C-alpha cells in the first residue's frame, strides 16, 4: 500500500493543492500528523478538504487551540492572534470536527502516527538529545511525527541516535527503513516549512517496500502571502513563507 503522509498544513490551501497535484497517482491513502489549521489564510477550505479526503488523521496543538481545547496563554502572540482569527472564520461543523480529532499515537500499516513525540503530543523532537531521552520507549517501530516543521528525522539503534540529513534541491529522496531499529520520520510542513526551504514538504510511504520518500513541491508563495496580509494576520506569517524559516 502506498500512502501520502502530510503534516502541519496550517491553513495553506495553495501549498496543499500544489502537493496534491504533484502526488497525484502516487498513493492509495492519505494520512496526516495534525495541525490542519493555524497560521494560514484558508482554514475552512483546508478543514473541509481534510474531512472529505484524509483516511487517518490525528490532532495537532493548533487544531486543539482553534477548537477551544487548548489554553491560548501557552501560545506566542503571533500564534495566539492566528488562532483567534481562525476560530472566527470556522463554522460550527468544522470546529466540532476539529474537537473530535483523535490524539496520537495511531497505528496504520507498519507505522505509528504522532504529532509531537511518542510520549507527548506537544513535545518537540529537534535534536539528537531530544530523541535519546525517549529512545527506550520507541520499541523498534517506525514513528511518523510532525510539529517541528523540519523534514527529515532520526534513526535509533544500539549505536545511538543518527539524524537523517536532507540537502536542499536533492529530492525526491527514497530511504529504505531497515528492521530491528527505531525510526522517527518527519514529513515536514506543507504550509509553513522552517528548514530553510520554502517549498511544501511531504512524504510517501510504501508499506510493502518499507521505504519512505521525502518530497518537496513549489507553490505560489506570493498568493498565500497576499491572502495572509489581506486577512489582517500578523505580517511575519507572510514573510517567513518566502524564506522557509
């Protein structure tokens, strides 16, 4: 079975549509590691698409916040402003759908979906030290996580933790995931990449080949930037899309 796996779409419909066009014909099912909404200018359209098309999805911290399940005092001012704006744009049906999203982990065909980390949906796994602390709990599985907006991940075995290094413009990159070790794979962010590559990030998972392919897709960043500014959202949310930071 072939899977398109997305994370951190963040209400960026232009990036999402570009990814779907790029991935057309390459997958059988769609999975998502959360953060459908927040930051971007098209929360209703992206949520409606997810309701109708994603086969398995877990909640992210922005989904919780915009659904009223998270205290916004924990958010920085930019994230808080975008969450409040998003809540105003969403109809009751979409907000109720966000509230009902399940918390990870969820297993699906040889992989486990989480938003932050296997132990805490809100935890950021950014460095090798972060992963070393949860290493004993990984159990030789393949974990797919988001939250950081950094495409790549980590390999964990008896020799320690090794970061999966991806270089800009060298994609798609297919990586066979060997058995008897633990893998943490991050699709990156569709809607707001932060790894110095502004292209939308996503992965394909082939359960029969036990291989993951890291992919990037260009989209019309300027159109999304204009939507953000026209909506009155914080300017930084538009600026950062161009730099991928």
